[in-house]
C-alpha cells in the first residue's frame, strides 16, 4: 500500500512538472519583443488582428500568429536598366533608384502580393510613358523633370500599398553607341572651340599689352628727345651769352686799355720830340708787318702834331 501511494504521489509531481514546463515553454515561445523601427502584423485565427509597435508583446498560443515583420526604415531599390524609346524614336537604357518608406504595415501586408515587384513594374511603366513624351535632348538634360514626375506617379499609386515614395533618381542614361560617339565629337568640338576662344583672347590681350608698351616707350623716347633738345638749346643759349659777355669784356678791356694809354700820355705831358720819337717807333713796328707799302709823313713834326691833338682831345673829354 505504501509503495502504491508513493508511486501515485510521484506521478502527480511529474505531471505537475510537465504542466509547468509546458506553460513556461508556451509563454517563452509566445512572448515577442518588437525592435526599434519595426512593426509586426498579427493575425488571429487567420484574420488581421493588430499591428504591434516597439516593445514587449504576448500572443495567444495557437490562436495568434505573426503574419509579417515590417521594417519602417527607408528602403532603397536599384532597378536594372530599362529600355525606353524617346519621342524622336531613339532607343536608350535608363536605370533608376527609388527611395521609399513603409508607413502602413497593414496595407503593405495585404495591399499587394509582392510590393517590391509591383514598385519595379510601376516604375518601368511610368518611365516609359514620361520618356515617350520627350525627345533625346530633353531626356539627356531633363533629369530633374523625369525624377519629379516618376515620384509623383509612384507616390500616388503606392498609397494603397502603405508605401511612401520619398524620391526617385535617374542613375544612368545610356544612349546608342553612334549617338554617344556623335556626342563625344560634339563635346570635343566645343572644347576645341573654347580653347581657340581662350587662345584668341590671350593673343588679343598680349597684342594690346605690347602696343601699350610700345606706346609708352615711344612717349618716353619723345619726352627724352624733347628734354635733350631743351637742354641743348639752353646750353647753346648759355654759350652764346658767355661768348657775347666775353667779347663785350674784351672790347671793354681794349677800350679801357686805350683810355688808360691816353690817360698816361696826358699825365706824362710828353714833349714834341718824344711824341715824334714814339710816332717813329710806331711806324717801325708797322713796317715790320706784312704790309707791302708804307707811307711815311714828310714831316715827322706833323705826326707829333697829330699826337698832340689826340692828347688835347683826351683832356677835353675828361
């Protein structure tokens, strides 16, 4: 009896332990912690029940289930290049990058079967429609126009899927090879044209600077010649003045010497015999010159008389 009671008690304890372990396991497997920037879509018995945000949550075992885990961060999708045809029938390839964010997890989970594939197909279709209205030049230069129009169409269409299109960027536009070669030639011609213009501008400026330099040199040379002419004229003037002053001084000295001689003769008051002798001496000096003829007065006393007359004239002047 004792052994039967012990076995019965032991079996009850084991059953209780099994039940406790089962409850703990159920609790552990049905506790969910939703991390930051995430949301869980919960279904109860196969139908939408709730959307769990960040934090600790417990679902009912075998009744509730996590239908979809949704990231609320911004997503980036880089689509493969899409062939498009422009308005002027030029075929090119364009690849785009779409930045989007899930704002409604419930709509994202139930709105469309494959949201990423739906966004890609919608982007390709919208891109073809927009490029079909533009020619080649407008396509190559209208990235902003293409980006804004694709974003507007996608944002409106994806509202029903719980997706917000933040922006769309045209990554690459690849025209046909022959058009690329033509564009490269055109760009090369433009570069050569700008280079030629810059070279011509440089030569023009250089010519202007050279002309200005020659002009300045000519002006300086003319100014130097002018100054030299002025200085030469001033020097000639001073030389003429000095020469005239010298000649005037010489004349004055000769006249002074003559006056001094007359004064000396007057002061000495020579006799007629001395005057006659001086006159004879003067005639002797004249005879020593180069004159071929010499006229001697017949009366030396007459010559003395002439000298006496000069002396008297000197007295009268004084």
